[in-house]
C-alpha cells in the first residue's frame, strides 16, 4: 500500500524510493510474525491506520513566493518525516515482537537503558502499546477536577500516551511534570466514574446486573484489599475509602493504596489486545499486595501481554509464568540488545539469574556469604577481573 501511495509522486527521488522499500520489507517481516501473535497484529494494524490517516490528511498550501521546485521540496521533506516515523514505529514493533505473545520481565544492570526503553516504546503510534512509568506523583486534585467532568475513556487513553517524563527532560519544566501527573490521576478517577454514570443512565435492568469498568474496579479492589470498600462520589466524580468505621478521601490513602488504584484503572482502560509495559511494578507495594495485585490483573486481562521492567528479585521470582529478557547493551538513542535468559541459563535458579543479569565480567561462584572469609579473599584476588558470587553451602 505504501508503494502504491508514494511512487506516483516521487518516481525520481532515490532516497524516498529506498525509504519506501525499507519500510515495506519491515512491514512484511512483521506481518509474518503477527500471524501467530494477535496483540502484535493489532499493533501493526493500528500503526498502519495511523500512518495512512496522517498521510491522507496531509495538506500543504503553496506560498505565492515559492517556486514549483521549492514547493515540491517542502512536500518531499514532509513525506520523508512521515516515512521516518513509520520506520521508527516498525523498529518499536520489532522489539515488541520479541515478547511473542507472553508475559515477560525485562532485567538488566544499572545504566543499560531500561527506563529509556520504556520511554521509547511509549512513543509508538499504536494505541495498544501502553507504558506506565516508574515515577508516580499521585494526588487527586478535586479542586480543579470540575474542569474534567466530561472526560471520557478515549480522552484518557490519548492522555496516557503522552511521554511526560521525556518532555520534562527536554523542557526542564518540573511544574509541567507535576501538574500532568496530578491531573492524570484526577482524570483517571473522573473518567471511570463518568463511564459508570453514563452506562447506569442507559441501563434499564436491575442495577446489580450492571457491569462496567467501575464495577470491575470494585471487585478487583475487594480481592486486593478485602477489608476496604471503594465508594463512588458521583457529585464531584471522585472516590472515597471505607475501612472499619472510618471513611476517607483518595488523598488520605497510603502511597501503596493509591498506586494500586492507579494501576487498576490504567489496566482496565487499556484497549483490547494490548502490550502494557510497567516500569518498577513493585514500587510502594509490599510483596504480598504486589503479588496479589498482578496475579489478579493478569487473570482479569488475559488479552494483555504484560511487560514488567524490574530489578527487584522478590517481584521477579513471584512472576512464575513470565519469561526473563535481559538488556545486555544500549546504544543511544534507540538500539537495545535484548537476550532471552531462560534458555541460556537453564538449571540456574531464577533469583540467581536475576542477580547476575547485566554482568559484563566472568562470574566465580564460591561457598559462604558476603560476610565470610571466602568472599573477602576471592574479591581481593579477582576484583578487577570477575564478579564473585557467594551461594552459601557447597550443595548450592
């Protein structure tokens, strides 16, 4: 389709012809992989739809001062921008294709570009690639919430695609970052209440039979926090929590409770057949709550491929059905070397594999612990040559 669309315009431009041929090759390769991966197939269709919508709506008005050659050059440069964006999206989908229709955990040492990888995927055109960053400032701004009273699911999904972390780095604007995060949490809560009220208004059966994202939120919340009830405040489009005899606002919740609510609404709002990338999914959560939350969400959204980015051994060990992928190397700005760990480290415990992920030196396993003489002697001998890893008794 790209070849059919572009070639009549630029039959003499070798650069554009080369770009088109590269893009078509990439699309064909992805199409083969998408035949066995429904989520990748969805991403590919959404990427192409976005591309052709942008191209078909592209209008350039000729300036009276421009020559025909100058005008053609302007059009040509714009089409090159469209092609560059499509080429970048194909590269992103190639990374996503490595997930191969399963849940994975991405691990790696410090400085290998894990957060940059999350930010890179967030820029995808396909709206079924969702990323949830590690940085979270969760505050429901009920004072300014009235300006969001009509926000709906589609608007929130579009909002979630903004890479505010990257914008903060580029523009160095902390106030904009804080305001976005504060408003995002407010919008998520407002939108899920709005959707429920709309469905409730259109529903003619018994209210107990009504199924909405909010009723699903209530049910999952009760599984994660059996002793806490989630209450809807329709007047101000907000939520409260009841625990025992006490009822309090969202902002009075603990950091862990707020982050659970934040994850729940985001996952419930994710489009069907999505890839959801979660950076540091264990942040603010104790292991019991973390395990219960992600077990429940994986069961609730079986259509989603969860991509966790973590270096927390406890969390990684809890995801028994997720494969491990290591980021071995990163070359700025968009080249990551990914390696599956399970096949190359068969027989080693997952906790050990996680601890060694990202190691760039040979590894020496020794008896003892980090406080034993063995560790002191061997690290002194080999500190510049190898990583010394104590595994306690000789049986280990």
